[in-house]
């Protein structure tokens, strides 16, 4: 059996990963589409049968559920679009949500797998080292600049080894 460093079978890791992905897709589909649709229909039914049916003046305007649902949809969809636009473009609520998301995202403090680890960061490290050699040969670096370059090089190496830079709220081991 082929095993990874933690002693788990690689086949079981692949099936576990598939299960996690399926769980994510389930949550996304359920919360975004099924729950939304059920919530929308449930709200229309609740409002009509508990509010409108008990207020005679409104019942005269909407004697049947379908016209009420159609009008609520025609008025509700543009209203929801406007509210969503205001939320994203005109209020500070969305930027606050993003601030929290950025602070909690571990990839803002370590390298994501793939291109960043395999190509981009090694390229940055190589460029930094070549530029340092060129600047040192020409005697262009001050002591503080040398210290900055050494600090950057150590951070890049730490990132390439899978470590964190900065101060993440929590560290997740992948």
C-alpha cells in the first residue's frame, strides 16, 4: 500500500477528498438554490394565508393566491436587486464582510498550492537573489536595504517550506 507521511492510505485520502467536495457542493446547492426557493414560496404562502386572508380589505384586492404571488414577485425581484446593489456598492457592510473574510483566510498568510508554490514564488526568490548580487557588485546597497532583502528572502523561503508570514488568526495545516 502507498502511504503518505501521516500513514494514511492515499486511496482513502482521495475518497475523503471526494466526500468533502460532495459535502461542499451539497451545502452550496442546498443553501443557495433549494433553501432560497423554499423560503421564497414559504414566505409568500405565509403572508397570503396568515395576513391577507385575515384582512378583508386586502382580501378584496387579492381574492386568490396567484395574483398576489405574481405581484409580490414583480415588485420583490427589483427591490431585492436594488437592496443587493446598495449592499455591495453604497454601504460599508460588504467591505466589513470582506475584511473579516480576509483576516480569516489562511491563504493570505501562506502560499496556496499550485502556481504560487511551483512557479511564482521561486521566480521571485531567484529575481531577488540576482538583483542582490547585481546591487552588491555595483556597491549600491545600504545596510538597511541589505537587511530588507535578507528579511524578504527568509520570508519567501519560509513560505516555500509551507510556513506562515504575518500574524494569521488561526493556522490550518493542510
